[in-house]
């Protein structure tokens, strides 16, 4: 999480991508209950008062904290939404400001993915304000395909609502990543590696099948004979 707790935090993590974010909301809940408020000071910067040795901490005022939104996605509400009760409690106690869940297979909910929720007008405008005016941190965790689609969605939000060109919006995202405001923890790259491996194996099988074809055997035999003769002549010279 950002060291500046007043900065908005947008967490996007469908499926197992929610795992690291659980530590985020639990950490926020702990700090809200167990830290001193930032005291006003005439100095250039203010710092939190240190906790007392007795452990009797003074809660941090809620209005000193930035928004924390979670966008989660799963297939079924009653099977995969395993943190549902905990998340409702987090919204209630202020550890999270808002939780939106997308269900992709549940017949009781419209089919959605997290990027579909981000495209909703209210969410899109909130995201735009947060990242362009409030210094929000965006955290994306999960499959590489999802991460690419989320990045494209945010890029299009910048195009549609901030009047940027596609190139300008893409560069804006690059700058967010470079300056530490857009964070990605993605997996699934090995799946693409496996696809490459599968293609290579398929190519080998096609070659083996080709050289075993009757019409190619005579040609390959001549090539083999020529190679052996060439090797023999080169070894004698």
C-alpha cells in the first residue's frame, strides 16, 4: 500500500488475484483502530505521533484516510465469493470504501467481468478523478489476460472522459507505472510459454509425418547419400 494513507487505493483482483488485497484491508483496519491521529504542526511536515509503550493507542480519524475500493470477480456468488461476509464487514467499519463484485457464471447475476464494472459511467468518472486529480494508486493482481484488459479499459476511460488520444492515454499509463502509481502483480505468462512449446512439438510431429510419407522417402534418401559423400570428401582433403 502507499505510505500516504490519504491517497485513494483502487484494488482490482478477480479470482485468486484477491489474495494479496486481503492483507491490504486487514492492515487498514488495524491501523484505523490502533494508530495515533496526525497532529497539526507549524513545521513544514506533520508526522504521526508514536504509539505509547503501554499499547493504549488512539484511533486514527476516518477523514484522514483516502478511499479504498475493491473490484473482485468470480464465477458463482455462493461458491467462489469466499470473502463476502468479511468484505461486508470491512465496508461497514470503513476499512474499505466500496466493494464491487462481477459474476461471470451465476444465473442470478448478469454476466460481468471486472473490466465491465470499470466501464460503467459512474465508476469510470470516479476512476478518472482519482487517478488524474487525487493521486490514486491502482493495484491489479491476477491473470495476464485480465490485466491487459483492465489496462486497456483504463486507457479508454482516459480517452472517453479526459479527452486524451489513444497514444496520450497509453503514455499516461506508462508514466503511472514508472512513477509507482500503477502496480501489477500478474501471472499466467507460463501459459503462453506452454503455447509456444505446444506449437514447436506440433511442428516436429508434422515434419516427422512428412518425412515418413512414401513420396518423400526417395528424395530424402538422395539427400542423405549426398550428405554422406560430401562429409567423406571433406574428411579426405
